[in-house]
């Protein structure tokens, strides 16, 4: 294989990858989105955890903030399986939902 053939082959591979990612790979911005179904699921989990914390006499906002900042599940009660529920959702998903709700978007 000649040098030009190798160079052309490499360029073709780069072009294919670039097309695959919708343009120049070096300028590509990674995007993140949640489906509406997942958003509803996260909201339902947050409501269940909130209610469990309230029923046990905790300040649910403070406990949820502690969990979000530290990712320490002991901030969430085991009552009504709340600790297990909250761990089904990644912190970035929780924050995404909270920020979108707060901003109304």
C-alpha cells in the first residue's frame, strides 16, 4: 500500500466518523436528555420519598439536600422503602428534573 492510499484511507475513516456524529467531532457538544416517561418516574419516586420522610418526622427538604450533596443514602429513611427508591435514580437525573421544574422549562 502506498503512502497516498494510507492517507486516503485514514481521511475516509475520519469523514465517516464525522458524518456519524453530525459534523466535526472536535466541535461536537455532548447532549443529555430524559424521556418524559423517565421524568414522570423520577417525580413519582421523589414524591414517595418526600412523603416517607414527612411521615417519619424529618424535614424532607433538608434530608434530600443532604442526600443530593453527599450521595449518602443514610440521609433517606428506610421507611416505606424510600432509601431503595431514591437509589434507583442517579443524582444527575434528580438534579435535571429539579432544575427544569424550578425554571419552568
